[in-house]
């Protein structure tokens, strides 16, 4: 009987000590959480009790804190990127706006039908330029959302890219450039977003048109089970292009690019291609600047699923 009393007393004592440890640990963790909340501290919870349940609870809470900290860093970086994007584009937007205001005033003051037509054409060009700038900013903003996904469907990648390149016929003529084109004849079935693929193709061709000196070219083929589209242009002999930075926002290869490019086109192309599970690369080969995209091929499109 005495033995049982002693055993029960020991058990009660052990449980009492465990309860004291539990309460002390909870108070300590509550204090740590309060400090983390007030001071946005990177401190994490610690445990001194040898109980697996408490250790697991502390580990789970620390994991949540780590995820929160990572999300906070990403949000702050995206916010800073957006602010920088707006700041960098503000000049590009103000310039055509100021020009528009001037030409609108000239349009109102003139009585000449010929001058009115001339000013209207210039105003339309400025408005188109503004629309492109705002579209780039809008698309770039969406790219900053890590959870942003593109709706994809089966489509013929060759047809989409060919149609987009052909739409630049007048632009090639204005630049006096005859593009070197090598496109395969076979269908290239992919699962992608048609609007995004057209946008990527447009951005690559526009980049080549703006920065090419006398040569521009494109090729489209099936390579290693993937759609392979390549776009190249020659560069100035003294122009230095950092291919490691070329897809970063607002990257400019030289000062001359500042007046003709927002620096967002290739960054947007990279974001769109990666969201379609593809890849994009850039390199300089024998004074040619080359950008290549790769998209996984799928099974051949049926007549019903063909994008026409």
C-alpha cells in the first residue's frame, strides 16, 4: 500500500513538473511571437523541453514564419519592381503625351485640310505608341504575380508564328531589310496560349528590327522533340551585349537603345515562355545576336483541333 502511495506521488510529481515545463515553454513561445510581431523580427521559436509534440509544434510554427517571410520578401521585391517599372516608363509615356498635346493644338489652329491630315496621322502614331507602352506595363505587371497562369490549348505553333512574322512585312520594307527566313513545312503541335505566343514572337521580331543594322533572320523547325524558333539580327561592331542580363527588365545594351526601347519586351517574352513550360536563351554568334525559344511538342493535331 505504501509502495502504491509512493508510486502515485512520484507520478503526480512528474506530471506536475511536466505541466510546469509545458506552461513555461508556452509562455516563452508567446513572448517570442509577441517580439516577432512587434518588431518584424527574423527570430524563430525555440524549445527547451524534451517533448516531441512541443518540438513538432514549434517546428510547424517556424515553417509558417519562414513561408510568411519569403512571401513578404517576394511581395516587397515585386512592389519595388513595379515602382521601378512605372518610374522607368513615365518618361516614355510623358514624351508622346506632350507631343500629342502640341499636335492637337496645331490641329485646332490650322485651317489647311492637308495640314489637318498630316497632324492627325502623327497623333494616331503617338496614340499607337502610347497603347504599346501601356500594354507592356500591364503585361509586365501580370508577370510579377508568381501565381499567374496562362490558359493553354492544343494548337499549331508553326501557323501561329508564321502568321505573326508575316504581319511584319511592311515593317521590313520600311527598314529596307529582306529577312532571312527558314521555316519548316510540317505542323508543330504544341499546348500553348495563342495570344502569348504571338506576343513573344512580336517582341523578338520587334527587338531585331529596332536593333538590327543590316541583317535580320528567323528560323522555325522541330528540334529534339521541341518547337525551335530562332530570331537573329546583326549588331554594331563596338556594341557589347550582356547575354546574362538581356532578359532582365529595363536592360539596355547601349545608350542608343534608351530612346527606342522600354527594356521590358524580352523580360515579358521570358515570363510568357516559361509559363508555357518552354525555355528561352540568348547568345552572340559571330557578331549576330540570337534569341531562341523552345516549346515542347505534343501529339499531332486532329483536323477538329487544328487552329485555323
